């Protein structure tokens, strides 16, 4: 938080290309991602600040049509 409200700072930790070319229709594409230890921490929320993570999926189709969706993550240390 800050005097004007809340500030949000987003950084890119990792970028992975999963597929390219003409993908078979109906073929499931598994997504596995290992978060780098030095750049991540457990999800944290206090009265003054919070640290959250999300995965942004970007699909770029052949005609340059862009589809994006964000998925929030809750990281826990075990």
C-alpha cells in the first residue's frame, strides 16, 4: 500500500514456450514449470503488503490473434 492506495509491481520470473507449429486437435499439452528458488517465496499477505504469483498463458494463433488468460497461484513452503 501507499498514500494513494495500492501499487502493483509485476515482474517476469520465467518464460516457457510449450508448443509451436500445427498442433494436433484434441491433443492435451501438459504444462510443467519449476519455479526458480532464488526468485520465488511463499504467498504472503499482511495488512501493509502482499506477495502473490500468477501464471499468464498466452496463445498466439497463426493469424496473429492473441489469447491471454491469468491464473492466480498460491505457493506454500513444505
